C-alpha cells in the first residue's frame, strides 16, 4: 500500500511484437535494476483481478510491475526509466500521494520525454 507521501508508478511493457512471456522477461529485468536504486522504497507486482481457475493466489499480470518512491525521488526514478526504457513501448501509471492518477504511453525517446514532463507537471499540480 502506498504511504501518504509516496508516489506509485506502474510500468506495463506492451510491445505488440512481443508475447506475454517476453514482456514478463522485460519486467523482471527492470525489477532487478530497480532493486539496486536507493530511490525505490518498494517494488511489487500487479495482482491478476481474474486469476485462472484453481490458482492458489499469487497470480500476477505478466509484464507489469509497480514501484513506490518518495515524492522528492520521483524525478530521479523517472529519469532512470527514461534512459532505460525510452525506446520501448510502455504504459506508465502515476498515482500521486493524494490518490490522483495519470495514465501515460510512450514508444520512443521523444514520447517518453513528453510523458516524463507530463508526470512532473501532474505531480506538481494539486
């Protein structure tokens, strides 16, 4: 659960050229990189709202992960994501500490830079 002063970012790999297993590999690779960043408070997976019949919990949506970061560190994390993911098709959801949400998509460095600025503006607005 997001602490009141933290921002939750959800990253979804959505390259239509990749199957779900390949998108999952991308998410797990990013997970490994994010674990080493001091800016990241916690990492998580997105639970599957419709798990397969007979599953015993622990079912997650493939190719998605969440990162929780303090408001002062959002800029650094978004900068890292821009460098790391700038040329990959992704969806990014930004959930502000006050509960507001912003959905962004990018598939090029230029689009990611635009999304980065939109996220910054969104988090500054009240």
